[in-house]
């Protein structure tokens, strides 16, 4: 990870999110992963290997909330 935004929380809806700025050396790409209670979103990537790696990681995690 090379950066990101501070986590935010909406207490009225009991939701949260955090956006991480990541770098993948083999692909030479910078991309973003946004985590929330029910979703993991990947953006700004071109190499499908990045998506596959993040999906494998996310599938191995319990519910975030």
C-alpha cells in the first residue's frame, strides 16, 4: 500500500469505508481498493491478475462488520 484516505463512518446508517491506494510491482500499476462493511471494490487497474489477487484475498476474509 502506498497511501489512502482516512476511514469514514456514517453512524446514522452504521456504515464505514476506507479507500487504499496500492501499487503492484509486477504489473507496474497503481490501483485503489475500497473496503466497506459489505463490499470490496477495486478501481483503476488494467491487469486482471490484480483483480484475481484481490478477489482471492477478499474471499478468505470473514465479513468485515
